[in-house]
C-alpha cells in the first residue's frame, strides 16, 4: 500500500524528538526515533511532504482528493554551506523546539540529526534581508519562493494530529512571574545533553540544589476553584501520563544529582500502566519527599522573604493532618496536563464524527 505522509512542520520527529529518555527502557528518544525515520524515508512506497498543510478535500471513502499547500523551505540542496548561511542570518527568535528556553536563527535546523538535514526558514521571523544569500553567491537560497499546491488521491485518511500541553496562565503557580518556575517538558529539554544548557540543571547560570514538582497543572480542575480556559471549559479529566512522567524524571534527577533535594506536591498519585507504580516506590527509596496538598486550598508560590532560596511554596499537607508548611525551592516544575489539539478544520473537511 502506498502511503503519503503529510507533516505540518519542516522536520520529522514531532514531540518524540524533544524528549531525552523514554519509559520503560531508559533509551534516548532520538536513538529510537532515528531508525524509524530511516525506515520511513528509505521505503519506496512512502512519500513525505514536510512544511505541508491540508487546504481542502473532496471525495469519499475509497476516493479522497486532498489539496496540500506546501510552504517553501527557502533552502535547497544546492546550498553549498548551509551552516554558514545559518550563521550569517541576523534574525533571532525563541526556539520552540527548546520550548522557549533558548533562541535560534530565522534559518535553522531543529536538532542534530533531523530529517530533512536541510535548513528551513521561519518566514514569521525572516525579514528577507538577504544576508544568508550572500554566502556562496546565493546559490541554494530562495527567499522569493512561493507556496505550491498539489493534489493527493487516497482511499483512506488517517488523522494523527497529536496533542498540546495545557496552556499555562501567567501567574499560575508563579509561571511567567518567576524564571525559576518551568514546565516538566522544559525540564526534560534541560536534562538533555544536546539541550539548551548541555544537560546542566541551572537557572540564569545558578546551580539548582532543590526542585519541587507540582502535579495536576491543567488536570483534575474543579469549578469555582480553577478558572475556565478560553473555550469556557475546565479540564476535569486526569491526563494519565503526568504522574508517571514526574516519577520518571524525579528518579533520573536523583540518579544524576544524588545530593539534590526533590519534593513532590500532589493531590493524588495516579501511576497508570504496567510497572508504573514501581517508579513511585523507587523515588520513595531515593528520598523524594511527598507532600499531599488540599485541592480546595491549592499551594501558593511566592518569593522567599528570607532569601534562603529563590522560591517558597506554602501549602497544607494532608499527610501531616493538614499542617501548613513552607518549602524553599531553587526550581518549581509544573507537571502540565495534556489537551487535544484543535482539529475542527479537519473534522469539517472530511466530515468525520468525533
């Protein structure tokens, strides 16, 4: 069966490429991803379009006709020295691959070993100044390329649009107010040796000696306590993976930094899946301190008035009969829940039920 793979970004890999190590083997995510990409890209029956979006569709089961809009990369294989062209680019923006923890050029490669191994231009950042074209007489640089449209005929369509993480609000548990408050996904990028800090856990160059994990940020929300999102709804569901991911990350932190103090603030621990509970037992043995907060009185995150640490978390611990405690931290990590990516356009385009 011939397959057409339509990828909306310039590079293959998706969220897996952003991860450091994965459950349950502890393998590097890209060591798993690399052979898979090679298998797909070398299969003669697989056609790949990157930087592509679905424009319109007609037809029915057995004979769909989909129009695909392909945004130009701005760089072709004729470019003799892609890295020199990247270095010449003067425009910078936040690197979304690193979740805003670093910056990149308007012309960029997403990560080491990415496919295609050809830079792409972020047209939202590019000013078409021409600095990249001055490298190598401009050969292989197409700043004036226009989008193309092609039609793909197929008998079946698989919609695999992925997911988003819960969109944190400014000030939620100090996020956006204090640089020491980051998300679990951002911590994962920091722990990656190929990440923005080379695997060092630091904030503004300062080493981190104590870390707190805050569970259920964007999950298990309650009316009257949590503010609705833009669609007017709250996320009452459990995202299922956040607890295990938190345990997995806490275990790796304790292995790499045995002297680090790790605290776990949770309403409940739900380690779904076979052997996931083993992570909970493991981090308990490694010395992670668990604090079970009252969901009706959520923890408060503030600057430490005594200056002992950048942050202090104030909460009522249900494991000690509701005692109010203060925990000084160098870093607070928000275990954000997962939300479905908006696919309303595709639902309407293919008239599918959801």
